[in-house]
């Protein structure tokens, strides 16, 4: 470590951290501290304001502000003299990020990263913002001006600052109630009318030309697409299917999808999905694999299966740790330039592809002029691969067979991928996060169910074994949030627990191994014991007893990932059926009932809640598969799109689970279709089971 420090002019307290984001700032002239007792006590002892700067490794504007301000010696001197400076990786401490992001949004009406917020010595926020330029620009004060103004105010208007901090903290506490309503009756809540209301409100935001929802920047909003797939499944409204598939198709054809190497970027900066923010996040790819798996089950469109496989290959190639954990993210920048790793000029592409380059470049919109041009505020000559026409149409227009076209494209992509490997890669954020891994674990299970690829089932099992071994406290159902270099850190948060419960339920479905289900039950009880708020039935984001947060928040909005509360409502409902626990069903019902008005009125912010609303309105289908050789029937059943299913399979008579109890096991497989443990006559095939399931759809 001493030799390493000698190579740099400056080193600060971040040098001993493992987060790639914090390590990026370890040699800034700013005296950064990690969040912890040392920095917080120092602020109290020296009676100084705290500057908390929050970001993450793949954040482009975080890198920009570092270069412009945090690497500047004069700016650093000002920060060091007057503030205790704390850097936080939002992915390591999402609890702190949620609190201080809410504070900044309350003060300014907007938020984002980098998030820079000023706190009193007792960690209560009083001022903040996002990116600050080095000189006055974009109608923003410069960073130095902001620092100087805070210094002056902290000296001359201390009482006003303390008053504002107390008021803002009270606001954060009060906002935890988020307009909860008294639980309604089941008849009032779970109705076709309420589901239709959510659908119509969602369609008001739908982009019917380019897919997705709202205007640029456009995020995948996978939960809303899943809701549309379910809505079509249950109510047969073609508008829902068309919008869901349009959204998936336009993303798959656009620059947000890496046409060469697979995998999706975080969001698109334009309406057409052409210019992404090039960072690749594990959770986005997990959620898109889940959604594409459902779309493939429903439609059997082969392109969805191809993209599932391409994205899984990307994850296994670039995001998989040797012990079967998944890394967090790939940066947007390389060599100090956003997207440089992923874009192409035509000359380079032609040189790599060779004789088939004309067709390849035409198909993927690679031109001499470039498609990432002044229209999108970028330089000419650079191309982001995208697809403008379906293969069948393109082949017809260019007098080539579809098979020949696909062969040219496949060979060309392999050559570009081989060429790209030689480039300087974006930074890999190699910390492993429990909740994001659990989402990816569910994605592996869903991908196996949809495609039948055994590698995905094996990966799901290996990853779960890794998570349970490396993240949990020995002999306990308590978990840590992150793991790196053999060390697990930070108490796990609500979404970590909810997502791993979700993953365990999915893993049981694809393996028929009930130990995963029993573990899900144990972890759920731990969450109920340590995260519940008795008055509302909702769950806090942080475990009881955590000392370093000024408020225990309750997250309910579904953002880039599902909220911990919506995920818990879903797993409680499923587990209540699997273990016949009426009290868990009641908690789930009361949670969704309390939010009913909000989730149907603002569906893009409550996508997972609305999926649950639809499933609970339709009622869950309980499927039991028995037989000494049930594998073929099990695989066939998994391949079907039944979003409201609870599924178990067994080779032995098993009275431990309500769904399996009393069902004889014979040499051949039989499938039981049940509701509330009342079963129809068993059938020998998935086709016959689906006839029974479709016949019981009460939303038709």
C-alpha cells in the first residue's frame, strides 16, 4: 500500500475502501472520508458542515464533476478548510442515497447523480443539488460559488440553517406516510374495473410510434411492459400486446441494445432508443431478461429467445465472477469519452468485416457520415449500430435470402466483437450486490423456463449457493448487502431480502427442490420480525436498530428496480398459498389495498404493484406435478405463460406442503390444476393443463 501511495500526489481516507467508485476518488486532493463514525464524529468535534457527495462507478456526470472540481487543488483546499467531505457509493449505501435524494428533491424539485448535499454536524440536510459546473453555466451557480455561499451562511445564519434542517428532516419523516388509505374490501379492490383503470392510465403515457412510455430520456420500464403482457393474457386486449411488443422490438432494434455483444444500456437519451447512456447495469439486464422471457413464452417470437441468449452470454462473459456472483456494472466511459468502446466509424467496421461489409453496414445503419451526429449533439462519422428494418423486409429489398442475411450478420458481429476486445475497456464495477444478484438469479430461472437451456438453471443454482454462503451471517437468516475480495459489508436492505426471497421461489419452481422454498419462508419471517412497521403493515428500508440514518424510510415507488415493499407484497401472497398462511395473505392484501388509488392512477410509478393487482384479481392458479419421471411435463409446464401460477413438482408423496398433500405419485407424470387447494382431475400433459387454466380465467 505504501508503494502505491507514493505513485500519487494525494491520497485520502478512501484508499482503504473496496468500492470502485470510492477508489476512483482516493487520490483526489479533497480529504474524502467514507461514511462512518470517524467522519461524523469529526464534524461534531470541529463543528463543521458536512458535504456528502453521492454517485456510482458507472455515472458519467460523476466523472465529469470529479475532473472539473474534485481534482482541482484550489477547489479542494476550499472544501478541506470548511467541510468534512464524505463520499458515498449509492450502490453500497442506497439507504443514505434515498434519504438525501429525497431531501434534495424536496428543496429543488429535481434530483440525480452526482448528488451533493450539505448537512449539519448531526447529519441533517439543509442544502443540496446535483451536478455543479466549475464556472457559472447552464443557469447553475459554479461549485466554488456554492461552497463559498454555504460557508458564509453557516457562519452568519447558523440558526436559520439548523431550523431548515430540522424542518426538512421532519418533512422526510412525514413523507413516509405517502398518503396511505384505509384498506378496502376485496370486492372493491380486486375488480376488472380497477385493472382497466390502471391500463387506460398507462396507455395515456405510451409512445405508440417508438414504444416505451413518456418522452426522452426513455427508460425500459419493464414492469409496465410486464403488466401489458399480463393484461393481454387475461383480457385479450390487443392494444396491450401491441404496445408491449412494440416497446421490446424498438429497444432490441435500437442503440440501447448492444447489437455486437448483447446486453442493454441503462436508458436512451432520445425518443428512438438510438443514443443510450452507455453504462450497462446488472439489474437492467436482469429485468429485461425476465420480461423477454415472458414475452417469448406468450408469443414464441424467435427474436426474443435470441436476445435472451445474447444477453445471457454477455452476462456470463463480462459480468460473472469466478465464484458465480454477478458484478454490478460496466461504465459508460472509456478513455475519458462516453460510449467510445461501443461506437464505430465505417472504415474500421469495413476493415474488420471484409467482403460482406456492404450488406452488414446497410443493415445496421453504419454510414460514412455517422448516425451519432449533430442531430443528437455529437460528432459526425461515429455510428451506433441499430436496426431500421425487419430482416425479412431488408432481405427482400436487397435481393438476398433471410438465411444468407442472418449468416452475414452473425459473422460480422463476431468479427466486430473480436475487434472490440482489443479496445480499452470501460471500468468494471466489480462489487457484488445481494439484491441485484437475486434479480439476476430470477432472470436465470425465467430464462431457463422460457428457453429450456440447462446452463441457465445450473447458473441459478450455483449463484444462489454463492449468495447464501457469502452474504449470510453463519447460522442466521441475516444478510449483508455487498461482497468483494472475500469480504461482505453493510447490513442488507429490504429490497435485498425481498429479491432473494423472490429468487428462491423461482428457483424452487424450476428445480422442484423444496429446500429453496423452506429458506424463502425463513428469510420472510426474519423480514417480518426486523423490518415491519406494525401501524401500517409496510416495511422499512433498513433493519431495526441501524444507528447511522436520520430516518427509517419506507420505499413504495417502483423505480429502476422494484420497491422492496411491492416485492414483499408479492412474495407474501405467494408464500401464503405455498404454506397456507392466512396472516401473510392479509398483510399482502392490506399493503396493496392501502395504495390502491395511487397505483391505478399513476401506473408507471407502480408497475410491480399493478402486476400484483392484476394477478390477485385473476386469482392464483396452483399447479402440482407428480410422477416418478416428471421432468418432461415439468419443462413443458414451465415453458407456458401463466403469470399467476404457483408451481410445485415432486417424485415422492409429500404431505409437508398443502399443494402436494394427498396427491398420489405414479410412474407417469400427472398435472393437477387447482385453486385454493381445490383441484380438478389430473391431466397427463401441459396442453391439457393449459386448457383447464385458460378455461378458469375469470377476467375474460
